[in-house]
């Protein structure tokens, strides 16, 4: 019996509100230029980010008013439930399944807090069984699209035949801060968008891709590169200027180590499927992994249309790669708070 873990389906979605990069730049200039003396120096990031449009949980006008924890988390709860139900329902339908068929749910998000967790809030609407196992994961940030998929795959491998639903939801725009007069906040304002993705996994003979291996690398003494600081108004971005050069220097050896632990080498990978954190990060990934710029076409397209949605972004890229035809072996790569790198290798089925 073939008990390798297979990806059965993948669905992606984003909120209905669309913000053009031109409108984001104009609004940011109106809100910050008179209060932040370095704004003129930072403003080109809107043009250089490689982004045309982003989707947001709320219309642009919402972000021009101050907000605290309560209304940020109310907005998060409303839109996160919508996106969870939409993507999970679509992924299950693609696999010919329904909510009652799900044995385990892994949900990742680092941009909002929900207790009870989203899976419990939607159990009735989704038709989940009373004995469904729930694994909500917080704090993995941009890496969670890959590391969360790895967790879901390991749970599926441990119980052959069990159906595991993996859902990634991030509403990054709700962390926009009017009061943060910092370089990191302006860059975040130019980069981040909202989105969600869901997929179904099962250890068995059928699927659209095989999850071959998983691995992570935690870099020592790097806590300050990326994350959240938390105060009375909500989340505030921690984003070090050193991220692209750090990626160029450190990512290649980390990925080589992950692959080696799974009996693989970089030459065995036919395509890297990367989290497009931004134009500079994509350039750093290209250098670090010594890959042809043309092979990052789907990454650039997703970045242009959606911005950096944190954890679901790499799954949006995967969806396009699957549509084009997965090569014999691909490696999904994402980095996130820790600072950490996560890798999942996928094999073509059939």
C-alpha cells in the first residue's frame, strides 16, 4: 500500500477590497509626509516593491482612521472566518469531500488572535465532526505556509487514510499603524496584503502532488530580524534592514542542510517555489539559491497582484505552478520570525 502523503487539493482566496499601489502611495504620503522627515527618502519603496495591487480586509478609507485592539480584532474575526470557510470549502470540494470527512485541521495565522480558534468557531458551518482534531498554530509568520504544510503532512503520515485540512490565513493590513513613524512601518505599508489558502492532505495512493520531505533551520541570535512588537494599539512590525543581505549569505547553506538531511542536494530540485516577500527578497533568493530569474515568474506575478500576504503567499505560487504542471521535484521555501527557514519538497504524481 502506498502511504506517502499526497496533496489532494489547493484553494486560494483574498478579500474583496482591492488597493492599488498608486493609491497606497498617495494615501501614505498624505498621512506621513508631514510627520516623518525621512518619508520622501522612503517613498520610492512603493514603486520599487514590484506590487501593483493588494487585497485588504477593509477599504482604504478604514486605514486613515486610528484603531485599537478591539476593532482590529473584530475586523480580523469577520474576514478570517469568511476566508477560512471559503478556502476550506473550495479545497474540500475539489477533493470530493465535505467537512464531516475531515479528521484533523491545522490552521496557521500570525496576524490575529481568536479564542476559541477559527476552526472551532466554524465547526458548525463547515460540518466538522465532534471528534475532529484541531491544531491552531500562531507565531510562524511568513514561514508558516511551508512549515504549517509540513506539520499537516507529518500528521497525515502518522495516520494513513486520515484526511488533514490545512488552512493559512493572514490579514496583515489590519496591523497598519498611523502612529508608528518608522522606516519598518512605511516598508510594511508598501508590502503587505491579505489572503488565505487551504489544502487537503492524505497518506494514500491518490493526489495531485506527493509531499516528499520537510525540514526547518533556525538561525541563532536572529530574533530581531522579523516579528511583532505588541502595545495598546495592536501589532507593530519588526523588520530589519539586514534581511535581504542576510538571505543572500545564509539561506543557501541552510537549504542545503535541510535537503541533505533528507538525502537530497540542490541539484535534485527542478524548481524552487519561493515565498515572495518583496522585490529585494526575491533578488536575494535568486542569488542565494543560484537560480535563473525566469524561474521565479510565478513568484513575481503573485507579488505584483497580491503583495506579501505572509504565510499564504507561497501557496498562491504553488497553485500557479501546479496549474502549469509540477516538475518531477520542487522545493517550497519560506522564511519567517525566529529567524527561520522552512522547506518542503514535492514530487510529481504519475
